[in-house]
C-alpha cells in the first residue's frame, strides 16, 4: 500500500534546491507549499525537521 502523502513528501524532498546552507524553516515552507498546506506544525524533535537540519547544513 502506498500513501499519496508519502509519495508527495518524497517528491518534495527530492525537489528541494541543492543549497548547502538552506534555512530549515524555508525548506519546511517549500514542502508545506508542495503538499498544499499553509505550514507544517513540527516540533524541534520531529524526524523531518531533524533530517533537514542534519542533511541540509
């Protein structure tokens, strides 16, 4: 079973511009926009935020 949200999230992560010092908040805003959401309400320990923080800086 494939969840459409998972496929969209994977596509959004893959489509992020390759900028080594990207701001995590800006990346989350781009992902939220791609998912059609006003924002992603994530806490500091959320796996997506941790991933972006450790792989994009």
